[in-house]
C-alpha cells in the first residue's frame, strides 16, 4: 500500500510540475536592454588613470561594501555606477589637490552588482552566478555552467525575470543543448534567475 501511495505521489508531483511549466509563457527571443551600460559591483577591479599624474594612477578592487581607495581618494562609493560616473567622482575629489584633473576609469575584472548577475540554480553541471554581458543568450549561459546534469528536466526549466517584477517564463534547455534547436535560444536580461528542475523519472 505504501508503494502505491508513493508512486501516486510521484505521478501527482510530475503532473503538477508539467502543468505549472505548461502554463508559463515562453521566454521572448529578444530581451535586449536599450542603452545598456555596465554597472560596477563589489569584486570588480578598476584601473584609475590620471592624465599626466602617473603617481595617482592605480588598479584597485571594489570592496564588498562597494567602495574603493586610491591615491588621495580615501573612500569612494563606486558600486551601482558606470565607469564614466566614477571617473567624474574621482576628478571632483582630486580637484582639491590637482589642477584640472582628467581621469579615465577602465573596468578590468567583471563581476557586476548582485542585482544584475545571472544566477543558475538546480541541475546545471556547475550552478553559479555570471556577470551579465550585452546580447547574452541562454546558450552563452549554458556553456558557462557546463550544460545540464544527467538528471535535469531541461524542457521544464524556467527564467525568473526580476526586471519584469519576477515574471516567470518557460525555456527549452533540452531542445537547445541536446537537440541543437536554435529556436530555443533566447536572450537573457540582467538579474535573470535560471531554474533547472530535476527530472521526476
């Protein structure tokens, strides 16, 4: 009797999961972000170049609190800003010590703010977070995480899109990766969470 109940529970769960995924709209193929500009986040590395002042130029990591320290710049919040905004902020600080400073900021290590990272959870070979890149697609994400595990239910995977109020979309990872169906490849957006469930059977 227990075996019968357990089997019924498994079938019921599989049916409910299938129905839930079937009710979700497919992810739109195009999710391009207009006027995208990379936003600096904790863990990034930035190069600060001060024209004609090499002694003030430096490479510095962005601390977990989102701040940096550089020559003549003790504490500066940079997380959540793009490189041009940070360069202007550094110029304001340096203008107290240097006449008409000209600063260029170049990001060399990319992590990005947590709110813009792509997170992959569940039955990926290497679940992890990834920095978002412009025109990034589902295929790019799956290559980065090493594909699916043997236990993944790839065609029941979903994207949770924070940029649209946590709206959820269905995606067909098995068709994309195992069958080479490029029509299943869609663009991702900053902050997307890709959820890959385990196959019931």
